[in-house]
């Protein structure tokens, strides 16, 4: 296994970690103000990168490393590539993108509800 293969695998694992953080980070943010804001910013960034079709830095690194290792990269965004090919083979990339953004917005709603119900400045 070459260093580029290891780098591609590392980028993939960091990507999966990022997705888990975005989806489940709200579970560990209660009472942790700085962590809550990091999670909210992560959600906003994820929504923007998906809906505005910005290139994800982790996808760019993974593709670069795969090509350097002699494997073919992929052109579509990370979520579309992996979710569509594994879980949703007949779903359009646009639907996956908008569902991902809707999930992020729903999680932002959790933060908004916590803010609304806060007591004593602790949400």
C-alpha cells in the first residue's frame, strides 16, 4: 500500500467522521457553548457546500491521493458518490444533496429549540 493509498483512506475516514459529527454532534453540545457554535458552523458549512456545489476539500484530497496511487477518482460530491452507489442506486444526485441539506436544517432546528427553551443563559 502506497503513501497515497493511505492518504486517500485517511481522507475517506476523516470524511466519514465529519459526516458523523454533522449528524450526531448536537448530542454532545448541551452545556458546551463553544462546541455548540462549532457544530452550528459545521452545519451551515455543510449546507452551503452541498447546495452551492462547492468542491469539498476532503473530496479533492481523496481524489488527488487516489489518482496518485493509480486508482480512478470520482467527479461527483462525496455523499452522492458513496450514498448513491451503495445505498441509493436509482436516486438522483440532486435529491441526495437536498435531503442532506434538509437533514442539516433539521439539526439546526434542534439547536433553535434548545435556544428557545433555554433557562439562565444555558442552552
